[in-house]
């Protein structure tokens, strides 16, 4: 198991998501940057649904009690094992009493720690992803104990060479489909949305990212309608809200764009002040 | 009744189908019928279906390769009459305590609407409500059928700490908060009944298409039910129509 010596700024356990319950209003959740979490799992030969730790902005410090293999992927948070720097996107063997520590991110915003066989925790509504009111706790806290599958056999490293595309961390160009209410925008508003430079506001978390500047509009309000992670809403006050993995299942604001899956991953690695451009995917 | 529907691709893995943008029980029935057919016939390819007043969003397991094939498949399914069976809907009675202790905005609501509290409660409990869909929060029911005399715009400043079970009015809607949450609705009462429990595979007892009524209860009954729920000896049961 792992003893959490320091939890970090905002750390949660995430698998690939809570599917099958959105009809009950339950958010899908899952790793914000599914590319990085799946990359880490794949390198270990894990199932792509295996639960990983998602660390945000500042990583934690963890002590292992049993031998295993780990992979770190996503944002660069200076991972160290027993005070020695270790590589990301590569398999690292850990031994009992080893201490894995992270600092503050230098590139990107979310780092994933995957472990051989995945983290073990109670499934609620068929998923391990932490979410308040669904799972017993909503984040990882200091002194928590994290369990993982026991590992003893020799690990056959995959011969397939896969390279981590670190452009996901810095890529400032997002791709989007037209949303159901896109055509209600004026030409001027479309230009602001698609040619303008947008900035991530301080209001950004696992539920939504708000982007600046305001886009004044007179879009007609809609009847509450389905939304997904990546749905870009435009409020009557002109706020652009990009819904993320923990978003509600329905919403009443006009849906002007829908980000591609890849662009949701890319946005998940951005933080306050980062600038972006959105272009339409035909 | 036949409606003119709009089919569109929403993202790599999902398709949005829209009915005319009105709140209408016939549209609800059409949507629920279609949803039933889709979940029965495409169960392996679909991970989630979200429906609202006039939309269905179908989320597939894998990236959609040929969108037109999917549209044709869905349109054929919609037309298939044989499976359009009558919808089964449950009727529920939701006990609500309207005492000031729970209905924290009832006094202000009464003043603003120039309507005595007893009349507000009478109007809120006399009619049945139809459950259109679940959204906003896990287990939050979108209900249709609020007495027009009880319509009142949401509060200017949301309350940051609305209690689980709080029964409120916001605009033309009434509803029950399934968990503690910030919210802008006027709180007129509270139910001890649980509308969402993540410990169960079927976390919501009440489904879209069901009918519910609010039944006023005394404070003592509220606490009795609350303690029964704590001991897991209370179960919300549907009642037969016209019972």
C-alpha cells in the first residue's frame, strides 16, 4: 500500500469514468487528461480503465510498503524517488519504504501516477472516480492509505515503442465542433469566438473552465438540455464556460461549441492566464 | 403523434436528437418511448443516454465511423411501431414538512406573492407533478405542473447552503434538492425522503415519466420518517393510481 505523507494541492483517484448513470444526473468524471492517464496505464500493461492518481498544480509525497512498478505522466512536477530525480513516461520499479515526491508543476497542470494493476478502492456506481456525494471521500488527504494490486512476477516490458506526445501539455490550439446553438451567433460573435485569443480565468476546476474575455450576446435561452464534457456554453452575461469531466449532465445556457476529446485533454493541462485559440473542426 | 426531429452529431461519440422546444407531456412520452427502444436495441454500443424536455443525447462506446448509418439506424428504430408499448409510470407521495423551520423562505415568499402560507401549501400539494427528467444534480427531478399562481423568479442572490431534501420554487418550476448544494430557489419546505443513494445500483427510486404529489406532514412525522431512514426501516413505495 501507499501512505500519503502529503496529498498535494488537489489530488483525486480517477478511472476512465462513471458510465451508465448520466440519466440519473450523475457526472461522468474520470481523468481530466485521458490521454496522459491512458498512456501511463498502457505502459504498465494495465487496463485503460485502471484507476490512477490525478495531481493538480502541486504534487504529493507518497511512501510505498510493497514493491511495484509505476509510471508518471502528464504535467512536469519534478518527480523524485528517495530524493533522486526519475523519468516520466517510463517504468520505475519501487521497493518497500521508497518515498516518491513531487513539486510544483513547471509545464502543464495535471500529473498522473499509474501503478501496476491499478489502485484498488471501493467502486460506487461502477467507478472508482472520486466525486463528492458518490464516493466516501471526494479527494485524497494527508495520511490516507491507498491500496494497489500486489505485484511479484517478472514484468515483460512491451516491445512496442510508444512515445508520449508532450505537445498536449503546451498546445494552445483547441479544436471544436459547432454546438447545437452555434448558428444563433452573429458573424461578429463567431469571429470573437474563433479568431480571438481566449484566456483561462481563475475559475477553473474539474467541473468547468471559464474563459475570458466576455462575448456580449443576445442568444435566446434554451430549455434545459443535455451537455457533455467539452461543451462550451455562452451565458447571457457573455461568459464562456467550457464544461469538464465533473460537469452536470444538463444545462440551460446555449451550447455554442463542443471541444474534441483531444482538446479537452489539452485544456486540462492549462491554468489561469494561459492563452488559447479555438478553431472549428470541419 | 409525429414530430419533426433534428438529428445532429454532437461530438466524436454522440448523437443529439431534438424534438420541438416546448415543455409538453406528449413530447415526453415520445422521447421515453424512443429511449426505451434505443436502450433495448443498441445496448452494447451505448454507454449513456441523457434526455431532457425536448432532447435525447445518445453516447456511444466508440467513435462513430459513419454518422449517416447511425442516423438511418435511429430513424428506422423511431418508426418501428411494434415496440411502442404503453409507458408504465409509478405514482409517488412525497411527504413534505412546510413548517418555518424547514421552509426557510416561506414567510418571504408569502409576503412577496401576497398569499397566505396556508394557500401556498394548499396550491403546492393539490396537483400532481410529472417527472420530465433527472439532471442538474444526481437525483434532481425536473417536474412539470406547478400552479401558475406559485411562479416566482429565482432569488437574486443564491443561498450557498440549501439543505438536502429542501423543496423549492424557482421561476415556473418546483423541485427537491437531492443533496446539500448552493441554490437560487425559494425554499418552502423539506422532505426527509432520500431521492438519490449512490450505494444502490439503481440510485433513484423515481424515474422520468412518473407522477408525484407532495403531502404535507407535521414536524413530528418528519422526524419519525427521518429516524426510520437512518435505521433503514423506511422505504419509499409507489402507490397505485387513484388509491
